[in-house]
């Protein structure tokens, strides 16, 4: 994540703590989210592990992905409790100064 965090990152971090995503904070949430993002972009668990700044196993990364998936699934439920058949995600890249950010 960016070294100068914006309010959205702080809010996301707190929301994930409240949802039980992090239990002991052995690994910073920012690193966990980066690992999940890299995995979802097509990297294997072992490649994600090798790219981490800290020493964690590929099994731990898989556990983060499963836990995050459960939180995301519960957050995607419609008002009537059903899960949508299709979810469309638009990844938009913008440049702010010299940094590239994704919406």
C-alpha cells in the first residue's frame, strides 16, 4: 500500500479487523491484501510467498484468501440475502503525481 495512507485504506483495515480477518496481527493487513491481490491476478501461492517482504508459508497465504473470500461473499449478499449470479468489477487506473493508483 502507499506509504501515505488515505482514509479509505485505514477504514478498510479497521473493517477487516472488526470482521475477524486478522486475529493476532502477526502479518500487517497491507501485506496480506497485497498477497491476495497478487494471487487474484494469477500468481501461484508459492510465487506470491516468494514476493512477500516477510516470511510466510504458501499455506498461510491460502488461508488468508479463504478467509477474505468468506468476508467478501458475506458482503456481496443482496438485501434479500441472495448472492448475485454475476459480479462485474471495473479496474480503473489513474495517475496521481508520479504514482499509479487503481480504483
